[in-house]
C-alpha cells in the first residue's frame, strides 16, 4: 500500500501511484460502470442578494441566513411577477405544474447529455429510473421521459419519489442491480428536482432556512455492465469515435461501482421532512437545526462499514463526492471524517454555484471531478448522500 498524507483526502497528487500498487479484497468480476453523466438547470439563476431584493426581505435575521449560507447563486424558476413588482403566491396546483414542466425539460436535457458522453443513443436505453422529491406526478417522470425524449417503449422503468436528498444513491443501487443482471445493456438514472416548486413563503425562520438553501437542477448517469469485465476498454473504444467529433475524452477513466453501505438513524426520523402545511394549503419542507450534527456523528460508522473487508482505509480514498447539503452539514462531515478542504472542493463548489440540488447534488460534483481531469485509472472514490430518515447512503467507486 502506498504512503498517503496523514489526513484523509489530502493526497497531494491523486492518481500518481503505479497501477496494481494498491490491492483490495472487493470481489472481482463484471460490475456496473458509469459510462456517461450529464446535468441541466433552468435558464435563470439568481444571487442570494438578488433573491432578498426580489422578494423585498428586510428582516435582518433572514437576510443573515441567506448571505451566510456559502451559496452565491442558484438556478430557480420563480413565481411570475405581478404588476406591482411583487411575486405571485402560487397554489399547490401551480407548483405541481411547475414541477412537471421543469422536471421533464431539465431531466431530458441531463439524460441526452449523459447518453452523448457515453457514445450511446436513446434507442440503446433498456432501463430508466427517475428520482424526485419536489412534487407528486402520476404517471411519473419515467413515463413522461419515454414519451418526450423518444426512449424505446420497451424500456423498463422505476420512479423513486419522496426519499429526499439521499435518494440518488438509493436509486443508483437499483440501476446498478438491473445493469448487473442485464450485462451489455444501458441503464439510466435521472434525478429531476424542481426545488422552487416546493417553496412556501410565510416569513418564518423555518421556511426561510429552506428557501435560502435549495436550487433547481437535474442530473443523469448511464450505467453498463460489460459481461467480459472490460468496461474500461470498451468505453474507451466507444469514446474514441466521439472524441474525433469533439464530444468526449477517450482517456477519461470509467467509474465502476464496487460496494454500497447505508445508515438510517430512526431516532431522527422527523429531522428532515416534507409534509402538509394546513395554514398555507401546500406541502412544506422542514429542516431541524440539529441535522448537521446528526449526520456528522454517524458519517464515520457508515464509511468504515463501506470500506470494511476491502483492504482500504479512509486515507486510501482519492476522491470524496459528498452531497452539498449545506455549509454546516459539509463542515460536520469534514470534521468527523478528517477530510481536507481540498477533498471536498467539488462539494463546496456545487453548493456555492447551485445551492442544494437535493438528490442530484452528488452527480454535479461527479461531473466537476471528471471534467477536472485529475482522476486516474485505479483511483478510489467515495460517494455520500444524506437525507430524510435520517439517512446516510454511500458507495465505493473505482476508476
């Protein structure tokens, strides 16, 4: 095992070890690999200060929440502006219509980008799992994307609704299982979250904390299991053709999912919830002030279990992609896992530029990591999401 920096995640030169220099006892064999990824947002974005000004918020406590959130800008679909310059108070029906329209649009864009990066066509998709928490829709996004994007009518489908910010990894596990059972076929996960369809504006600190944090966005991944266990080589061959068209990087390694581990904290079941507000006649999201500490206190146990039996330690992990749940959540995870600021650069960067994107946040970080060009074949990564339950989901990936 190679020498590493004393603090986990502080590798000064990720990916510089020789291939095969570090061994793991994770079972070998064909495994699901992420061969494509994509993200999408609404057209309009706003700084935190612009949001305060647009809604005429003068309360110094609320302004402080917005301006000290470590968020600079978020992509949102705001209510229509009225003649007097104020914003319309949307009904629950109007919010659900926004959820549907924007979720389909951004979900399709993320899906098409992911397939393009994978060198695959819409007709290649065999399975589609859609994730959302920001609205109820029947039939779900999966049926609408089959119709709207033109996916095969034989596509297997699953909709994961209401699990919250952790749901991306829950759904990715289902997609990986389908992929492993159907080698050679493309399985896709789309996280479509329209958080501006889940806002309540009532001037309270409860809703203000939520309103200061979440943004709209969709993210997608394409997974394929190569029956010969040569997914990396096969993907490189596919992308060689698209590189010539300037569409992909043939040298980019492919992330293979090795293992997953979960931790639900039942005593904190009410710490994060999306429930009905009788006074407002809408669904409203609630975040307990102790959420960061609950998540942080349990992060070490689930990560150690994830790495258990693999021959790996936390210091062996080259890349950490943690859900951008909020400044205090990130800080708590950082302290409890002994991670460096550098290790969480994409987590904090996504929070800064997009806010909390709910279930798809970690995929925005994944995209930034891959575009950064620092990942090398043989590198290990940990994906981590947190959400209602309270729940921590993790996955171990090797490129």
